C-alpha cells in the first residue's frame, strides 16, 4: 500500500477477530514502530506483546483498578472489564519508559516519540491488512496496571493496541 493511501484509509477497528499478525508480520510491525523519530535516541518506547499469561495479568490489574475507582462494583461490571482484553487476537502495550530529568530531552518529547511509535505500529499493521484499535481509558493511568506490564509508576501507557482481522 502506498503511504498516503495507508494514512488516508486508516481507521479504528471497532471489532476484531482471528487471525492476528503471524510472528514474522508482528516483527515487521514492531520494527516499524521502533523507527519513530526520537530526540536523543533514548528509545523510550516499550513494545510489550502480551502472551496469554501477560494478558491475564493485565486484565486482572485493570479489574483491580476498576474496583478501586468504583465504590461497589458489581460482578458484571468487573467481568465486562476483564472481558475487554480477550476481544482481539493480538495485544501490544505501547509504553513510555521515562528518563526523568534528562538534561536535553524533556519528558514530553519522550512521550511524543512514543506516540509516533504507536502511530507507526498502527500504520504498519494496517498496511499488512490488519485492523487496529488504540485504547487507553482510566486504567492506563493506574500504577498497578503499569506494573502488570513491567512499567514503573512514573512511566506511561501510551496505548493498549488491539490487533486482528477487522469484522464488518
Ligand atoms: C492516545 C489515544 C487513546 C485512545 N483511547 C481510546 C479509548 O480508550 N477508547 C476508544 O474507543 N478509542 C480510543 N482511541 C481511539 C480514538 O477514539 C479514535 O482514533 C478516534 O475516535 C478517531 O477514529 P479513527 O481512528 O477511526 O480515525 C484513542 C486514540 C488515541 C490516539
């Protein structure tokens, strides 16, 4: 696909199903993400591909975060929260590992580099024919959720990227 066509035809995929990208395709998608512009060459992005256990850890952390935010969550609300992480075949958390007090590259520029990486990931997956949904939500800002994917409290989750085959 030509670049302008990829940019113009990109859109969020509301529903995703199997298959997701195969391992080689996923490598290409992640390599494209890592070609983002990056002041100071800090490579602040963390491209965390979740296997089954990783997905479970993330889902449980999101449920715990939701339970902390809601005074009395119903089991249905918590089950819905958990279920959201099983709706796509491939899940990549795009994190920003912040170097605090860097002498040349402020935190906002590190975040911008990771935003660019997330967009590269999106366009690369789209170019290979896959649908993508970029998600955050309140859970992305929760320290327990960050810890569940190996990030520290001062880091950021820039996107929880759902990849798969577009439905509809
Ligand atoms: C940083 C960021 C966070 C987002 N978080 C969510 C989200 O939590 N839930 C959601 O439905 N969409 C989320 N989106 C996707 C936007 O809603 C979507 O891109 C927008 O509606 C435009 O639609 P399009 O991507 O089809 O052009 C997010 C997008 C970005 C860039």
